[in-house]
C-alpha cells in the first residue's frame, strides 16, 4: 500500500474523511438530497441558505467529486452523491440505533421512530401513532406520507425504520412484510348520482360510468384493472389524479365514480357528500402491511411499534365494520323508500 493510501486509512478508519468532513456537513448533505432543495434543507435544519451552501461545498471539496447535478429542473445526486448519501444514511441509522440501545441500558424509553406510509394510510396511522405516543411519551416519531413510488426509493435508501404499504412489491424489493389491518376498497359516487338508488350493481353497468382514478402504477388502480379484466372489460378512466382527496372532490363534483379505500371516508362517514355504491364484488378486502428490508436489524423501538401496530388490528377492523354499516343502512333505507314509492305509483 502506498504512503498516500496509508495516510487515508488508519486503524481501519478513513482518516482523510474524518479529518476533512464533519457530521454537520453530512447532515446538511443528507437533507439536501432527501428534500431535493438547498432552501428546504436550510429550513428543516434552522440554518441560513448561505451556511448550507458553504458546508456543502466543503464536503464536495473533501470528496473531490461532483455530488449533485443541477443541470435539469430538479436537483439530483450524481453517482458519487448517491454513494455518499447511502453511506451517510447507514452512519445515521447506526448512531440512532446506538442511542436507542444506550437509552435502554439506562432504563430509559427515549429514542426515535422513523415511519413512512403510502398516502391512504394517513387516514389511520396518526391514530395508531397517537396511542403509541401515549404509551411511550419520550419517543420521537417522524412520519413521512408519500406515494408508492417514493416509498420504494426510501426503502432502497434505508431512510426509515418501518413502512406501511397497501400492496407489497412482488419482485422489486426484498422485504419482510406483516399483514396487520383491513383495507377495504369501495366504489364511491356523489350522493346525487343515480346509481346511489340502485342495489347489486353489476361490473358491466359500472363500466359504463366515467372513472376518476389514481395514477398508473398505484395499487388501487392495479386492483380495479384486474377486476374489470376478469369480466373482459376495461374501466373508462376519464381523469387521473395524484391524491385521494382530489379524487373525492372530483367525485363530489359529478365528474365520475371512483374506487378508493374505505379509510378515506373515516372523518366524514356516511354524512358526507360521498356515497358508497352497492356493487357486486365490493368491498374488495385487502390488507395493510408493515414492512422493512429483510437485511435490516430493527431497533428495540421499531420492534415495539411493529408489535403495537399489529395488536391494533381489532380496533381498525371494528372501525371499518362500523363505517361500512353506516352506508349499508343508508342503502337499505333508500331501497325501502324506492319500494314504497313504486307501490304507491301502482
């Protein structure tokens, strides 16, 4: 080994990087890449943007390679930047786990839980986290709500302790998954839609309606497409929207019908402007899954939350049962009114 190599690696440690980089620089770089912005990184870390830029340049000078590519509209990490980002994530994860283990040795219950969930899971995850926080008040919780594609990126970069998914990937990622709660899919329409007065609506009849759908690749859209294809049909997707709330607003506006998780109606229930149609084959019973990389060693806090969330299944199941019953009672009431009206007409 040359003298220069020896000067850069002492005692099995990267001596050059230790002397020329700091944890603060790593923290700043991690935030820049994760948030995709110098400005947002400065806001999150309560630093000025010039400070963030200066510390980033010092880190780039120490690495001696370009770390980001700003030639396009979006800030992206170069190959060297991606390698550095993954290494920093591993360092921070190790330190976080160490902090948790030391706290455990001291008989404390403090530490941090990083949880990332798909957008639909935002309708019930905060409640589980609220219960968890009441049991473990000294544990800080970081919750990221994002789409399925971004969740996969976060898994690849090992950015979180656990993930909540509606449909685990089949081949893309090596995950260990735990089914833990029901996720029923239902057909929704505005309350003044003619189909709200119908019962046992067939898929063939539903196929005649314009659909408001999530983007291509979403788990719900894939499920609906498979259901229609089994009947030799294709849903008439008139509009694609990137969020559940946007789809609900489009449905209320009379732009079409849509299939979403029943969880999206948790707050307004059957008294809101959206109705659940009585369609054959629905609700489609799916599950929520907790997941983490197979090669990831969970911290004590992550393992505790994993078991806590799995134990919450009866509560979530009961809530979904009661919510669906609200709509069922409305349909039953509407059928009685329609039958009474028809008999009077005769």
